[in-house]
């Protein structure tokens, strides 16, 4: 009986929130998008505790998982 009361209360709160003008938050797209022309020679890199990616905006990069270089001069 108690769980039924909690469910009714949750439904009432949800209906009340919509009645007061709270609208659903719609997500559009798949996330952040980078746009613009590639600038050759501008460094781009990211590193973690066990691996790293180094390259430039022309698209050439290499991947390390120390002590191994997994990818070299990929374009």
C-alpha cells in the first residue's frame, strides 16, 4: 500500500511540473562539433596515463602506448 502511495505522489509531481511550464529538454545532434579549415602545422595532441596521440591539424599523427609506438606518420 505504501509503494502505491509513492507512485501516485511521483505521478502527481511529474504532472504538476509539466502543468507549471517545465518543458522537456531536447538534445539535438551528437555532441560538440569542430568546424573550420585545417591549419597545417598547428599541434594537436592528447595523452592519458597509458597512451598518447600526437599530430597536427593537417591530419598526420602518431599513437604511443609507452614504450611502443603503435602508429607512425598516419595521414
